[in-house]
C-alpha cells in the first residue's frame, strides 16, 4: 500500500497495480506509458484500487482497468490516454471528469 498527500508518479514504462494493491493519495498524478490496474481474475473479489481523496490525473498511452479493479476519485478525475480499457471494473468519481 502507498498512502500519501500529493502523490506524483512518473515512469518511462508501465505502472502496475496488481492483485490487492492499494494506491491512495489526496491528489494523485500518474504519468506512465501504460497504466495497468489489474485484478488477478474475475473469480476473486480481491482487486487493486487507485483512489484519490481530492483529485486524480492519469496521463498515459493506455489505461487498463480490469477484473474488479477500481479507479476512484472523491473529487475530479482526468484521464488523458489514447486508449482506456475498462473491463469488468469500475471508474468512479464524485464530481467532474475532464
């Protein structure tokens, strides 16, 4: 688990949030070539979460959110990507998507 205030992650490759991993922050900024928030399988209820208490920004070529995974912002969310795959998973926000 990662839990912080303003959490900024910049990768030249892939951000992997797998299994039961938790990535929390007040404000989350993820810059990565690929973002994979990937649960182990559809047969298990254990799945990864990326959650912002205020604002989430994801800049990526591809965002894969699947197998019960959760992308959650209690404020605004911005996903800038060429492709967003949300299969058997949830992208949830409380206010504005931009």
